[in-house]
């Protein structure tokens, strides 16, 4: 009897900025929430942004946090920083607390997200060629439900969120966690838009990498659009 296991080859994808975007990212969501409460805050994203420096778990040198499977704990530091930013910019504290909570809802609302129009054709082409896909993102714990809501989950075997796992890219421990979940199958490629978190992190974990850089090609394997990725992967992995 043949007991061999068919081993899949995986492509690991970043999420925000690679497969999908939300204009303004979290700062844009906070600005939108503030603008609903006080129109004077519309257009103030650049004023808000410096206050959020260091608020996100991936900004920390240790690349780890204690909020595994604890969405409320994960968001607490971010919303506290958001509230402090609004107060510093002149908003009443009680209103600022409500606005900060609302920013979380706005940020995670699928209506604010746009899937790259090239993403699904590229994922489909690579799937047809025998590749499997996972997402690995420094993101809020709610990533899995967001990926499902915007229509990408059908292409993904797994969605790994740093907010659920408790480790942040480029931590090698995070990539090892992913490898352990995928075993006996193997992750081969990391694709993302962040040279440090995605590319350096992926290389340190032994993966081949492709940097998505719409503004122009960078060092190493890089592309300006998703459509260029299948040719690279299929050529690099030609028998």
C-alpha cells in the first residue's frame, strides 16, 4: 500500500498593501470616525499619525505580545493611543473614547477595503498550476473574518494573523509557527510589500521572496504589479 503523503507547496501572502488595501489604513479609519463626530477633524490624518507611532504591536522591538486570542486586549493599546491623539488635538475626552471605539468598526468594515483587481486572477492562475495559498499578516485578530467578507478566503487554506498568534513579522518564530501548521507541506515563497517584515523576515525563515513595489522595482526579486508574479514563480520552480 502506498502510504506516501502528497506534499503541497505554499505561497505565503501578506494582506494589507499586497492583496487588499484600505485607503489611509488605520489612521484613515480614525480620521473618518473623528470626522463623523466633529467635521473639523476631517483632513487631519497627517496630524493624527505621529501620535500612533509605536502603538501597534509590530512597532515593538520584541515582536511579541500577550494578547493571543484576545482581541480586546490587542486593540486596547491602539485605541488608548487613538483616544490620546484626539484629545491632544482638541477633542473632548468622552467623545474621543467613543470615536476611538468607532474607528475599530470602520477599519474592519469590509466596505472600506478594496481587493487588488489583479489578486484573484493571480491566485487562480497559481492555484491551477498546483500552488496553495496562505495569508500571513501583521494585523488585527479579526483578519480571518475580513478576508472572508471581501471574497479572498476561497483561495486560502489558512489565514494567519499576528493579532491571534501573538508574534509579529519579521519574527522567525512566527514563520516557524506557520511552517508547523502547514507541515508536512512546505512554504516556499513569501510575497509582500514591506521590505523588512515580509522580505527580510521571509528570507530569514528560508523562503524565496518577491517584493511588491508599485512605485518601481527594488533590490532582489521585485515586481510593480501582482500580474508579474506567476511568471517568476513558475519559471523559478520549473522542473
